[in-house]
């Protein structure tokens, strides 16, 4: 009976929305973005590059009085897809953002055995449909003295030697390009995208948000600013960061807190002077209550200490970070706090949350900008008309959940699969219960080294392999298809691949000299 009592209201609301749609067919569809920073300007850039100006208008509201987080200087290779989509010249971007090139992440101290690399490229070469790592595992389980996995990875080897090049230029070799991402100044990246967007029709308003105006059905009609301006719109994009001024404060979309799995909820960020050598990888170095990052740009180094506020206070974190920086610091400590988790409806009614307002996973695997760009592409794929189809909205929210839950599991893996026991924090991580989806993935790998990428999840089998192997997970056996290869045959192949990769990487220029050539 409850459904029946709501039916007249539902039918009336649908009729009014359809009438509004019909009445506005000849007027531009108005998109209002609340908030600048990386999320706001990435959204503005993508929409202005895609939507025809005669049918759409885009307004972005931001205030110089409101700071942005913008310390996420590390990216993953997907950022290149976004830049190509916009038609951005890479060399111009590198110069504008003081960027360097990133070939992977080096994890230091996550297990007692030392450090390992999560590189961006493939390991070795598959043979007759059998993944390379299965053959490597077979030799290792047979007791052979094989090299570490990174020795069979061009990106990993190049990162360890601080080398870089876009192309390999090796004749009769199946791999032509290096997989890479960037370290860059996130503030300058947002400024770069603003300069891209405004000539393409994006109107920027410098103003402070005061209140959203809703119609009788709970849809946002306009945003009122403190200076009295009233900005009307059809679609509103909430890029207001952790404040979530529209999706949460106005539309009350709920949020799932995942800190029981991901207890690191705070960070201190500082910048220091450049180092003599420029690493072509991000460093993630553990401490007693979390980890710290080191990210090299052309003109400085970004440093940060991530920690759990349950185990460490702000001043302790500042002291710990400052004592770990060997170069002269050039900024004061910047304190950040967040809740790891997910907005269960990042799209509600006529409002889509993109960026921190939609959810956040701590920065261990540099996924912040990736979540922004995937949300933008998802919005473009399911872009609404003025009826705001529930089918499209539900699909958007479902895909968003699938994506961030898979990222969540991947990041949890780093904490769970550790043999660190030197502090209460690390013992908590080692002993905590984990999602069933992650448990199943670990158990599958432990059984016979199998890895399976589900629902086009962000991190592929090679990323999972890097962390599982790097953190000491050893399968009991290998895939049955490895039976066709003898251990002796596998060893011969491994030696050939290792020597070939070493020769290729030895021929590459240093990261620093490559950057100098660009300038």
C-alpha cells in the first residue's frame, strides 16, 4: 500500500519534469560545477571539450578564499588517457606543471624482507598462453635460484636505475613503449586546465557558496552565493571536496566509512628542495603508524606522512616527517584529515559528486585523480537530459561502487598482508578482518598463483602480482598449463629475458637527462 500511496505524487512529478524538459528544449542545458581544484577543472575541461556550446553552458564556481587539498602529486598511467582525450601536448604539460615521469611505486619496509617495486609495465613475456609469472613461480617453487620479479620488468628496472624514455626503439622486440605516469604540481595542473577550459566556453565565477535552492521535488534549481548571485542550472556537479556541500549537506546522500579496513585518515604534507638525482618512481616508506611518501618534481620534492589518528597525533606526525626530510624544507607543514569511504549515491537527483565529495581512498596507490577522470567519463557515457533517468543514475552509482570497492581491496592488501609486528598499528592491520572479495582473491593466488581481473577493475593482474609477491605471498603450486614446460626450459627463457631487458634498460637515458632534453 505504501507504493500505491506514493504513485500519484510520482506520476505528477514525472509529468512536471517532462513538461520542464519540453519547455526548455530550445534553451541550453546549464551545467554548474561547484568547486575548482583538480576535480572541478578536470570536469570543466572534459565537458567543454565534448559538449557542443550551442546546446550546453558550463559555469564553474570557486573562491580564492577557499583552499584546495591539491597535494596529490603522483598519478598512474590512466592520466595520459585523459590528457590525450583533451588533446593536450605532453611536453607543454610537463613544462607547465614541473612534471617528472613515474614508472612505478617503490614500497619500503612493508615487510621485514625489505623493499619491492610495483612497476607499471608487464613482467616478462607470456608463452603459449601461459602467463609469465606462472613459469617464474614454477622455477621458484622447484628450488631454483631465480632473480626477483622486477628483473623481468622494463619499467621496474628503469625505475631502479632512474632512467626513462617514451620508446624503446629495439628491433624485433614485442614491446615498443614504456608504461608511465607523472609526478606533477596538482595546483599547476588545475591552473593549466583552467587555461584550457575558459577559451572553450567555461564561465568562471569567483564566489562563496551560501545555499542551494531546491524545487518541491528536491531537485537543485540554483546556487545562491554570498554576494547575492543566484546561479541557476539543470545539472550540478559537486566538486567541493570533503565538505560535500551539495551531495551531502544539501541532498543528504549517505557515506560509508571504511576506516576499520583503512585506518590511515590523516597526513602532513611539506615541500623540500630538489635532490641531486631525480627518481623515476614514488617512494612509500613505512613508519610505526603508517607510511610516508617522497615524490620528486623538477623544481622540488613533495613529502608527506600518512598516519592513523587513532595511534598518532598531529604534532607527533609533524615531528616525524620533518626529521625524515634531509633537504631544506620550503613550506610549512600542511595538515590533512579525511574519512576513507564511499558516497553510496554519488549521483542523486540532478547532482553528481566528483572527486573527494564522492569518496576517497588514502593516497597509497595514487588513485585520487584516476577516480576523478573515471567519474567524468562515466558521466559523459550516461549524460542526462532534463528528465534525469533513474536507470542511468542507478547504473552510474553501481559502476562507481564497483570501481572504488576494487581499489579499496587492493589498498587494504598492502596493510593486511604484512609481517610487521613492531607497533600496535601494524599488528591491528595484520590481524584485522578483511572484505570477502579480498579474501577470495588472496586465497585464489595462494592456491596456484591464479589472478583474475573482475569487471574491468582499475588494477590489473600484474599490479596484484606485484603486491602479493612483494609482500611475501607464495602460492602452493602453479597453473596446470605450466606442466608443458620443464624447469630447465623455463630457466633458459628466464635468463634470456633477463639479459635482454638489462641490455635494453642500460641503453636508456637517465631520467634527469631526458627531462633536460624536453626543456
